[in-house]
């Protein structure tokens, strides 16, 4: 079984128009976490920490994946896409060749809680046509296995397949334990595997190393993952590494410094708006 290779505890930061969040993974860890670039958690019930939202801003060269657990967010972008995220809904946006989008709260009080992940695109797909996938909660398949509930956000589990289209195999699961139990899942050898503990705690692998709420674990090599928990909840991500050059700067993720500079020129020229 895979064991924990490294634990990331993240740091508090401010992004967008002034949204308080915890950054669990940054592009500086990309050599280890390829193809995952960034993981942010926003979990606030004070409107002053989220009400400013994320006003219009550009992206190129990767995908953003937003999973909302509580609250409501309105998405709008320069390619004519618009969506409303509610509790347990998923947004999968492919920035590709370039997009300008905004993500603004549709609430003035209450809890806003969710996770955004940045997923890199291969060289062949970096300049693909931008795409937007808005998956409401009721369209996300679920599997009940005794005390374990599994929501299939991306990929497939037990013949339950997510409606999300991806450019390469990505598995994204939301696992909830209602009582003490063990769960084993075979995963492709060579995949990068991340586990984010979002409630309670979980023990991973034969060593049963503990991961607690608010921590992200990067797992080592192995044929599968073993999870022990009483009443924990976690997000599990698995995908093959791209093993390509990566340069990230601000809102752009490309293969070279020259491509980053071109992205800034194209954005300034208004090419992301068409």
C-alpha cells in the first residue's frame, strides 16, 4: 500500500478581492505533485472574509476545479459561460488558450466552504479551446458501501462514472466515514496521489500514519491506498504525472518563460476576451 511521503499543512493567505483562504499546495511543490499545481481551501462564515470574491482575472494553460461544500458562488467568463455553484456542486473550467473569469459569492452571510484545485495541462492541450463544465450536486454519482459514502467527482468507481470530461485520467473522490471502517482502493502504479482531510482524521497505509483535518498528504509509490477512519471525511485525487517543463507566473502556467511573456502580451491585447 502507498504510505504518506509528505504532509502539507498549508498557510493562511489572501487572494482575489480579499478572500481569506488556506493554501495547502503551491506550484513550488510541482516536481513532487505533478500534475497538481495548487490546492486552496476557503472555509469562512464571516462575510468580510469572502464577500469581495474573485473579480475578473485571466488564466491560461491549465484547469481550475472548484468543489463547493457550503454556500453559493456565481461564475461568469469571457467565453460566454455562466454557472451557479451550490452545496456539493462541481465546476471544472479549462482555461486552455486563455480566459477571463470571475467567481463571486451569491450570499451575504453564512458559511462559504469549498476547495479549488489547479490541474496542469500537457503541452499538446495548453492552447486548447477554453471549456466550462458545471456539474450540479444531483448529477454527481454516489456509492454507498456500509458506513462509507463515496461521491465520484471525476473518473469512475464501481461502475459509477462522473460526467466530467478530462484530457487524461483523473480520479477525484469525496469519501465520508460514518463509523470506524477500513477502505482499500487500487490505483494505477505511477500516479500522483493526494489525500486532503476535510473533517475528523484518517489513518493511511500499513503504518497507519494519521492525517488530521486541514492537512494534505502526498503519497508514495504503491499499488493502492488503505484508509482507516472513524468519522472522517477526505478528498482523494489521483492522476498520472505529465513530466513536462512547467513555468508558473501569476495566473498563467506554461512550459517556458517565453510562453509566459506571450500570455501577458496576449492578455494585454485583449485576445482572452474573444
